[in-house]
């Protein structure tokens, strides 16, 4: 997976995506979503690194079956709240 962590005014922003979706654009009706390199590009990471980063995140954006699967398994997002965009999955969460 591809992982980034950034410090922002509102805390830690984490992005995680599966490598095969980076650079791709997905649609679902009126919604179009691009997994762009500028936002989602980062370092390769294993499942443990993604779990740890999501645990630290104040805000997270997650794309792809593997990355979203970890977020669901760890209880960061509920499967019912995951968006299906043209065959790939996307989830977000924010801790207040």
C-alpha cells in the first residue's frame, strides 16, 4: 500500500491507497474521484504501518480494497459507510 502522514492545523492527516489505484479516476453517477499522486503519493507500507498510521490519524482518506479492508477490520470505518466508485472502494474518517 501507499501511505502518507502529514501534520496539519487540525492534526494528523493520513492517506492510504492500494498501489493499483494510484493515478486512476473512478466514477459513480455524478461523483468523479481521482486518486492523484500529489495527495495520495507516498511511501510503500505494509499492513502494520497502515494500521498504526490510521490509529494516529485525526483525518484519513483511504482508497482500494486492501487499505479500506484494514480500516474496516480495525474499526476505523464501518463497511456501510464505504463508497463504491466504479469498482473500487473509498472511505474517510475524522476524529473530533
